[in-house]
């Protein structure tokens, strides 16, 4: 019954339930998955490892976050003034 990470990503439809964010408002869940994606990429890239497992976080935040937020955050990350700690 245990699926590999590749199988989970392949069968991905929408963001699964996350017990850290039980409320209807998923704003914090969106932001946390955005941070987790970038932290995962940064950590694995620093170790010269494959960053494919980070795709899970990207898919989750893309399904939860409004496109305008993600575009703004991406611009802030590139400019070096993103408010979150990556």
C-alpha cells in the first residue's frame, strides 16, 4: 500500500488534507508550501542532490495559491526582498 514519492506525484490531483492547517482558510497552508518548496530546493541543491522530491510542495502551493500571489512572491525572491525566510 505504500506509494513511492514518484507515484504520489504522478497520481496528484489537489492538495491533500494537512493536519497543521485544519481550518477552511488555507492562506497559511499556501504560504508554508511555497516556503517549503524553496527551502527544499535550496537544501538539496546545496548538497548536489536531485531536487525532484521538491515538486510535491510546488504542486501543492500551485493548487492552493492565487496566481497573482505566486507571481508577486517570485518577483520578491528574485529581487531579494521576500518577507519569508528561505
